[in-house]
C-alpha cells in the first residue's frame, strides 16, 4: 500500500466515518464462507483472514466451525485490532501489522473479504498471497455497472465513505485473479445492501423488489445494469 492511503486506517480517520467497521455484515458473510467450506469439503486446521477489521467474521466462523483449531486475523488498523482482541480466545487470535511481514507460517485457508478494492497495488497484493496458502476465499464488490457509469457520484461516494480505490465488474475480478496465479473454482453473487435490508419507504420497497425480480429473470444482466452486488469466490493457487 501507498503510505498516504494506509494512514487513514492507522491514524483513526477510517473509523471516524465507519465506526462499526461493517460488523453488521459479518453474520451473512461468515455464513457464505462456511457454505463454500462445506460445499468443497475443506478441512482446514487454520483459517486466516487478512484485513480482518474488528474480527467479527472470524469470531462467527469459530462458532460455525468447531473442528478448526486456529483462527488468525491480521489488520494494520490499531483501533480495529484493539477491538478484536477484546474477544480473543485460545482458538481466535488477532495481530496488528501487515500480514506480509508478520504472518510467519502459511495457512490452510486464507480469507480476503472486502480488501482488494482498498489496495493501491492490488495486483502486487494478490501475487503476495501466493506463498501464504493453497486455498483462498475472496469477497470483492462489483461497483462498475451501467448505473454507476451514468452516475459517477455513486463511485465517488464509495471512494470517500468506505475507501474503495478500484471499481470492478465481474470480468475485471476474474481476470485479475487469473492473471495473479489463481484458479477460480467457484463463485456466487452476494446481494447489495438495498436487497438485504428492510426498507421503510414506498420508493425503497419498489427499488428492492424490482432489483430482486430483475435478478431472478436475468442474473448477469441485472448485475451489469444496476450494480451493488459482490462476488464471493473460492480459489486455489496455480501450481
């Protein structure tokens, strides 16, 4: 990462605009990760998350996967790790620092959940993961769509509010992972915040169910038109 970009995670600027660190999304994200683990019959001894934030995804996974011996989370944000460490246990540990320097041993399953879009040199970042594991799960937002190209202020908001530096379509994600030495074994779309959350206005209700109806009829076209979806991907390392 570029130092200027890193600073907002280190000096407290990020948590001032995102005080919850998106912990409210941890339950459904950990459930989808668990679904991929079960679907592909993975039996990891250690699961490691980089860019773990306040650690809620790992804490949820630890409850879902009682057979996994160790969970490790890494983040460069002092506030996030300080918060996560309050819930540490014998099985779940958190570490402050860049995993590339602080992670000593390879892990069985490496998670990078909503991280890639925050990294200035994301190609270099992806390639640096190769030596850290043989199995990987990524979650990457698909910010590029017809809607956001016509309304670039939406992308600007993603940049200002949540720190997205890069904007992806499905194809951009697949190409970047393949170029970086990963084999994409499986992926599925995850719904946008609009689709998941309860709505309180007629406009919000219409928007939510129009998107859902569109997605049910033509998944790929709906994603490209409206945006706001993400990809959860299970990958292996090219040998």
